[in-house]
C-alpha cells in the first residue's frame, strides 16, 4: 500500500528554496558547485543563488532558484 504523502519535493525550474550558508559550503566541499556557471547541485537538480538574508545572529540564508540547466 502506497503512502498518500509525497515526502520528496518534485523540484522543477522556477521553484525556490532557502538554504543555510553552512549547507552551501558543504556542497562546495563535495564538489557539487560549478564556479564558472555558478550552479549548485542539490537533490538531483541545479540551482542558482537568487538572494540572501542575513540575520542579526550572523547566520545567512540563501534563496536558490531551480534552473536545471
């Protein structure tokens, strides 16, 4: 019997998500960042930074947009 809930987000081009700076640093260390095209690979999709929000605590959240180039 299958679950009625879709656990994984079916990302498509134009979708956005917020990712903490520490996660983006980890992705770079894993070699899943193309510095030429400035594209991150997350969850089998390609993402570009669309914006960022810095909090008073020093934490930064980046808004990524799915481009799947």
